């Protein structure tokens, strides 16, 4: 029987693979200007002193991605989905944020924008945290390799966790819109991907989260056609290099947010692992 370290070397963990999401761009850093070039160090980036790090490139001052934030309409619904349906763990919750400092920190650019447009800030979705008319609540949910922050802006008379948000949700959520973002979850290699999505939709519907809907790989023109499509039309399996081995499903979450679920198998999995190894050697100064 192979030992654990051999297995880990042959089959990198999903944490290791996902940590490489941007590592493939390392080679491009060599062509960047001096301001973006990595600070050289004989012992690697991780051995830099505080003074060296603060004088170095921006890249050497980062630890990675800490969390993704999602502004929601219904905090309890979103929290239930990310913890009870998808199995995340609550880190902590905090709320009732208000006052001048938090307003300036979060919303100064939008207040400037409202001034440039000569409109009331609220008409472009800017709450009045400064005077406490609105409040901000947050909850952090931990997954294996990243944290998701749920945020809700509410009127002050609404209780924490309310289904009533300060601003209406954006109605058109096409991923083709610039600035649109999505959260991607990594599915384990041995999971039946088609069944996973069927079960996700079923469990979400059972909880009243009818907006949790996955796309199909065949053309469907109505919701009835989407729901009746064969289960084996759930998953898009990419066979063309360099994405060969990538499997994906696009799905809307309970707040209408764009989600993606993926597997990285075979060649594409190895490409992520190779990029991760390159990054680790760079950090070690090798």
C-alpha cells in the first residue's frame, strides 16, 4: 500500500489545486515593469523581513485570497443555503454597522458618483449608514479553502436576518455583463456530477429556494424543458486542450447569484498541480 505522502504527491488535494487559480500567470510577471517584478530573495519570498517586504513588490505582500463577498436580499435564506445545503461552517457574524467611518470606508466612491450625476445617493443604491437610517450585517462562512462573506444592507427598523433588504436585487444576472462575478465550488473527483446537481436542485426546492437552477448542455427554451431534460445533460465535459478534463455546471444560487461547480480531472488537474509546484518553488527561492 502506498503511504500517505506518496498519495498526496500523486493526487494533490483540492486545497492545493484551487490555491493555484492564478498561479499560471506567474510566467507573465517576468515581462512586467519594475514596479510589478517580484523582489528576489535567496531564501525565497517567505523569508523576507518586514522591511524588505514593505519595500518590495505588491505581490510579496499578499498571502492570497481571503474571502469572496456576496450582498444578499434575504440573509437567513442565503445563510441556510451556504451552511445547510452546501455544508459551510459559520465563522462568526457581526452586524448593525453604521456611522460616518463605515460609510466612508465602504461607500465614498458611490457618494462621489452620485454627486457627479447630481442625484440623491439612494437612487443609485447608496444606503445612509452615516446617520443610521440603514445598517449593515455580515456573516462569514468557511469552506475548506476559502471564506464566503454574506452581507445584507437593511433599513434600521428591520431586524437582523430580515428578508427585507435596503435595495432591490439586480434583475438581469447574465455572466456576460462586465463586473459580474461568480463563486466556484470544487467537486470531489469520485462524485457523480450529474446526480450532485439533481440533488442540489431537489434539496434547494425542498427548502423553498426555487431560484437554485442549473443550466443544461442542450438547448432548452422554457423552464419546463430545463426541468425535464435528461440528467446526463447536466454536465459540460471539456475535451479540448488545455482545458481537457475540466467539467463544469453553471447554476444560480438562492439570491440569483452566479455559481459554478467544477471538477478538474486528468490533464487539466495536472496543469493546476504543475502551476502550484512552480509557485511553491518561487516562494522557496528555488
